[in-house]
């Protein structure tokens, strides 16, 4: 199996699926989307949409553009702030999901910078 396929599968499983499952479990328990859950849910949706290159160009920006990097940094900052707020409110599942999503967005930024 090629190394890029293994890393892509691990990224999808840990960077998108794990936080999405945590958020859906919290959503199911509380039966309403709280303010703390809105930002990570949007981040998971945008991250999932950005897996397709054509959609990524529309949603977060084309390759090597300032808009792409600003969008990635905004998502990293918003999700990190959300993780801290969730930790203060003792919503641990949301805090963990936000922290993992922040790392996933940071990884997207690193990959787009290196390639």
C-alpha cells in the first residue's frame, strides 16, 4: 500500500471522523446544537468539502493564494479558542474534538505550504 494512501486514511480517520463522531455523540445527548458545537461542526464540514480540489478552490481558496492561508489560520485560531472555551465549561468531548480539528487544520496548512 502506498505511503500517501496510508497517511490520507489516517488523516481522514483521525482528523475528520473522530471529531465528527465526538460532536455527533454530544449532539445526540443534548438534542440541540450549542454555540460551542457550531464552530467545530462548520470546520468539519469545510474540511470534508476541501478534500475535493475543485471544491477547495471555491470554499477556502486556490493553491498558493493568500486567501487559502488566511482561511486555514482563521479556522485554526477559531477552533483553538473554541477548545479553550469548551475546556473552561467542562465540555470535554467538544474540547477534544476542537483540539483535534485544530491540529487537522494546522496539518492542512503545513501540507499546502510544503507542496
